């Protein structure tokens, strides 16, 4: 039952109020209803006592009944000034409580329909005539129904206000989360289109100039090659931002197929070999078949992203002439890939934060946004595996350990 609008044009789901109001009704014995700002009753009247049941069988709360008319008057008052209101129907007291979200009224709770003190047969007779009940029947129920004092009604009103406040704060939180998710989705779409497109165009033009314009001065060639590196770095950071946003919103996924571990690892190593050779870093893989006999139920593209990221980091933080070792192993159910470098290492106090988002290394002229390891761990976790790191400290290198479940051959 979805009607009306919350602030920000979100729909009101009155079903969310059904159970809390029922519990409040049964606990207090009051009659409760919920109205939208147009004066339409959306829930109720909910009853729990014999007296309320008798009243419900009369014309009191019919669409054109006097009780409905009184309740709508209270609703209009609470909507107008955003404050509780109260009124009397004979000796029966009725109260209203506005429902607010971000200081805007979106509905009203009406409760009460109880006597504040013991009534009389004459008063019951007057009420009964207005709602089409025999006076003696109403009196028989009223005299057995304990009155609700002004003090107790105030306590009940406070409880209902607390309940309403709690539910409305939950609505605000949900509304905030919804807006944040929409903002993230818009961010993803904007970054993907507005940043990737010009970077791709710029990269193509640089490549075209380097390949098609003869006799470029050495300084121009050097400048264009430098621009090409920077464009690739910017494109990589854009991709990291998009992947990180997808991770935070739960939108990152893996498409699993049967993949050959050796091929995935070779493809990843080939992307960093040139960088490693410029620093005279040796890449040593054990066993020499790169794990060709191991097949995984995995997303090959995403796994290559993990391996490339770890290898690129190892190369970046390993000094000239260093060594990076890639060790592949397999137990009955788990494949292990350990990437160990002889680089600058990680201080013990920094180890718990290695996989945090935007965690940048401060040494060795680190570049990027510090999202690579954060994304890599999430990809491994989506494969139901683990990614961890160990290091002996500064100057002792670091070892990143990947554990993945084995897929069927």
C-alpha cells in the first residue's frame, strides 16, 4: 500500500507502520490510526479492547461517521502547525501526533478513544445515539473498562512519539543511503564517460603523432612519450576509481569460466617485463611451467588485474638489480601464488593498513591513488579466496600471498 510522498518525493510505504501500531495498540488498549496529509486513513482503526471492538461495529469510524470527522480535524490541525493536538468526543479523549521527516510532515497518527475517568449511563446514552448503538450496550462495556488518566495518556503519547521518532530516523537513514548510492552511480557514469573518452582520444592522437610524423625533433619525441606515460597513468587511476566505487556499492562482480592459471600469469607478467628490465630486476617463476596444469573456475581478466597489480607494485618498490619471485603451488583444494620481492619492505605498524583504500606508499616516489591493493583483495575475495601480506620490515622485502579454491579440471 504505497501512497503519498516523503520529503524528496520518496513514496510512503504505510505497511511499515502496520506492525508497530498493532503492537502499541495491544500494549496500551488505545485505538490507533494512521492518516496521510490529505486526511485519508491508511491504517486502522486498530483495536484491542472489548469497548473498542464495540465502537468499531458502530458508525463512529465510518467514512462519514462523527469519529472519522473528528480525527480528520485533528489531522488537519497537526499538519498545519506540525504539533500534537487533542479533542473530546463526549467523554472519550482523542489525540494526534504528526509524523515528520526532515522537518516536513508526511502523515499523522491518531490514538486514544478512551475515557479519562468513570463515565455515566446518561453520557453513554448521548454517545450511543450519535453512533447508532443501544445506550445500555455501550454502558455495559464502559463500566467494565478502566479509564485512562491524563497522566497515563501523556505517558502513552510519549511512548508513541519515541516509536515514531525511531522509525522516522530509520527512514532518514535509508533515504540518505539511497541518495548516496544514486550519487555513486552518477559518479560512475560521469567518470566513465567524461574522463575515459577524452583520455582515449588523447592517447590515440599521441600514438598517431609518434608513428606518422617523420623527423620529429628529439625533444618533441621525448615530450610525446612522456605525455603517453602520463595519459596511461591517468587512465589507470580512472579505472581504479571506477573499480573502487563498484566495490563500495557492491556492484563489482566476477564472470567465472574455466581458465588456465599459467596463461593468466604469463599475460600479467608480460605487462610488467619492460618496466622490470629497465631496472634490471629479475623475474623468477617456480615452477617453470607457470602453473599450466592448473585450471581455475575464475574470471581470467580480473585475476590478471590482481597479478599485474601485485607485480607492478613489487617492481616499483624493488631497487635496481633486485629479484621478484613468483611461486605457484597446489594442495588438494587450494592454489597458492606467492609474489615475493627484495624491495623496501613494509614496517610492522603499516602491515594492517596495506589493503586500505587510498593507502599510498610514501617512499620511492609512489604514484597513483592507493587503490590497487584494495581492489585486488576484493577481487580475490569475490573468488572466495584470500590475499595477505608479510614483511620483515624496512629493507626486508614483502611477500603477497594469494590463496584461491581450485576449479574442476
